C-alpha cells in the first residue's frame, strides 16, 4: 500500500483507525469462510465527512474501496480481493441514531448501526421497525440497504428498499449526496435512492438512511403447522391471507431434513411436530385485542385442519414460546454450517410455481446425485426459498462442493428460470453469482447496468468485480 496514501488516511480518521498489521481476518474473511482477501488497509471512518475524505484520497492514488458493514454477507461481496492493494472501509463506527420522528413515523440512522439496535431504538419510542432476519444481531443497516435484504416480514412490509425513504451517499468522486428525505411522495425526477439500494457498494457508499416505522402491533400470535406437501403449504398461505389479511406478517416453510438438522445440532430447541413432512411457521401481528387476535388465529387453524390442509398445529402460549419457535427457523443456517459446506441457493419463483419447482428439482438432483440431501426452507409468503443442497452421506462436504457446485447450480437455476424466477432473491450477487448473472440476465438489462456503473463510477473504484 502506498505510504503517502496511508499517511493521508491516518490524518483523516486518526492513526488508530487505519489498520495494516496484525490479525485482520474479521474484515478479510466472509461469514461463510468461502472467500478470503488481503486488504492493503482497513479504514474505520467515524463520520460522513471522513468517508468522503477517504474516498477522495483513494481517488488521488487510484486505489479501489470495498465498503463493509457487519460482514454477514453470503455472496462474497464485502471482502477485499487478494491483491493487498484495496482499502477495506468498515462503517461500524458510524452507528448513531440521528433522529426519530414519531409524527412522520421515520427514523434516521447511520449505516453502521446494527439492525437489532435500530429495532430497539424504535421500540424504545413505542414504534416498530419490522425488518427482521437471522443476522440482525450483527448485520448493519447499510449492508441491509446495499444488498436490499429481505427477511421474515417481507410478506407485509417488503424488502429493505420498501422501508427506505431517503439516503445519504458518498459518491465515487467523494461528493456527498444529502438525500435523507422523510417524504413518502417526491416526484422530482429519477429515483436516485433506488440506484444505490441493492447496488452492493458498486456505485457509492451509503452512510445514512431515513427508514419507515410502524405502530407496534397490539397482539402477536405465532404457530407451527404440519403439512403433507408443499402444495398444502401454499393452500394454507392462501387460507391465511383470506382470513388474516394484512395481519399476516410471517409465513415460513421448512422441510423435514432442515428441522432434523436443527434437532440434531441444537437439541434444546423445541420440536413439537417432529413427524411433519413440511412445517410452516406463521405469525399474525394484529391491531385488535389479544383475545380477538388469538380467536381469529385459532379459527384459521381449525378451518385448515377441517379442510385437510394441515395435519396438526401448535400455537405459542407466550412471547417466550413464540421466540423459541422463531429460533428454530433461524437456527437452520447454523445447523447447516455444523454439517459442513453446502451448495446454497437464494432463489425466488412465483408462489404458485413453488410446489412444481420443489418436486421437479428435488427429483432431478436425486437422480443425478443419489443420496443428496435437500435443505429446503424459506419465506414461502413472498416466494423466496433457501434451496440448499447437502452432500450425500459418506461423501466429504468440501469435495461435493468443489466437484459438483457448477452442475448443481445449473440444474437449480435452469428450473428457476424456466418458472420465471430469479437466481438471487435477497442475498445479492457479489462474487458468487457474478458470472451466473451474465448467463441468466437479459443482455439489455446488463448493458443498462454497465452504463449506470460507468456513469457513476467511471474509474471502477467502488467495490470492483462485484455484481458486474
């Protein structure tokens, strides 16, 4: 790394916030341990002005920047390459809640704020920030915006994009775009906000955001239901939509093998429906009384039992029980990691096509790789499945990944695209799916994306090699 650039960076953020030696693995390894880079320096700015100054200094010396939040990404988009010439910019020091506007139902927060802290700040003011995902204790709001994260509440509230009203962004030339509007209507030209959300740091660096809040629900009810097939899960979803309307805020589907993995590695967690072929976790967040909400919920489950849509169900009796049921769902990725590397797919298809997709793709993979295990789970309510493939028993998980990932991906992604789906629902493209994107995305769309990249980052300094 250029000594002159290092001196400039130390003057901007302070010598203690420029790391070049020692153990930098917390920033150079991704969460899945699939990618490891080597940063020329890890720089930790504490303000938007410092971010802008760092970007300008790097531009003078022709050095590219990799922005990073909580480093919980799953596609290799937030770690440096192995050249030792990139600056890794960690935004974790920028973690202030700048403002909560109760009347406007908005919260303005810096990009390095942990998602859980955003939720708690809203709750402390009697409000609700509904974005929720398994990594919420370590992921940051900037990373959520950079990847347009989804999570468990998309069914009602949409992705992170749908929760964002305004952004503050440092552009590739070090200018600051102050777009922290709390307006829900602003028809004054191109929506610049949406360019940066989901761009994975390739167009600029998000430093703060104004996010939507909601009133806290008066009653929350959670249940698990056992279904005999994926089609029965979809039938239950349609019934729940009709009976609960917008109060339906969670609808997660989990295959038996996924539940068995959790039971094997986390035996202390509840497993009230151990014989279910498919398990659905559904939740309502209602505005009426606890008794009225529960009666409506139990009526739904009773109707589903009578119709043969579900085989059994259990309703949480307390908030602690509800949290324990959600913990089962959120522990599936951790249980998978205990089994070793696996071939992950974060895909979306129309909800109506999910039963056919699962049946067809399960069969195709089993025929090609006898004994392979399917770890199917995800957000059925919005059509997003985490369709992961585990090595057959007796075969090294690492060897299976190294030898068969490309062919497994081809089978899965062909099935997704044939059904009008997407190869990335909420995790992004990063490095993992960059080449696949070229094969699967419209050439017209790719060229428009390249033109936007060239216009906003002509020197390719913002997270180069990711997405495109």
